[in-house]
């Protein structure tokens, strides 16, 4: 596929991104230059704390997530906060917490933007959640998902 067509199409999709309160989305965000920042589980837990804070505040219903060494997958039921604001919130708050804890000074943590997939009514949410939490298995990081510490799902 011609990468210039994909880049143009991706830009257009971002301009027309919809945020529907009550809809389920699979969100993906990558670290700056795909650095394996979250190999350090203590730093990954800071990200998880910010995600849980948004869940507790009612911005999202967190259904499943996995923090990989260089990216995040998060299955959410969206509250009133629009997707761009939600992702800006979790990314900026986690970057501040992580930079403070690790002694990094203003270094970029996240790549710009994020990917979202609006889950369709005919898609099985539990199957999407299994796909999310199985990422460490597919990446060869562990042989059993129970051996990977950075995931959760409401069904398990």
C-alpha cells in the first residue's frame, strides 16, 4: 500500500474523529520513539494509577487494559469526556508523574496522537478484551498471561 495514501487518510480520520458518550472504544497509544519505558513496572504502575483515576472519576468505564513496554491498549466505555480530551488527560498526567518519579526533566513520554476503534454492536466485548490482554503472549513476553503483571479486565 502507498504510505502517502495511508498518511493522508489517517489525518482525515483524526479530523472527523467521533466521541460518543456511552460507546465502547479500544484505544492505543505508543511511547515517544517506541521507547520501552514501561519495562520498568514501577513506571507502568504510575500510568495505571492515572487510568484508574479517570475510571474512578467517571470519565470512562475501564473494561480491559494492558501496558506493554512501549504502548498501551485500553478498552473503555466512554463517559462525557471526549476521546481527545481523555487521551490528552491520561497522557499528560502520566508523563508528569513518570518524569517526576524517574528524574526525567520534561522528556517526551508519548507519541502524538492515538488510535481508536469504536467497538461495533456485533463485536463481542469479552473477545475484544481477550485480544487486549493477550498482547504479551503474542509479543512473546510471557508463556502465560498470568505471568504478565500489567493487565486487567472486568471479566477476570
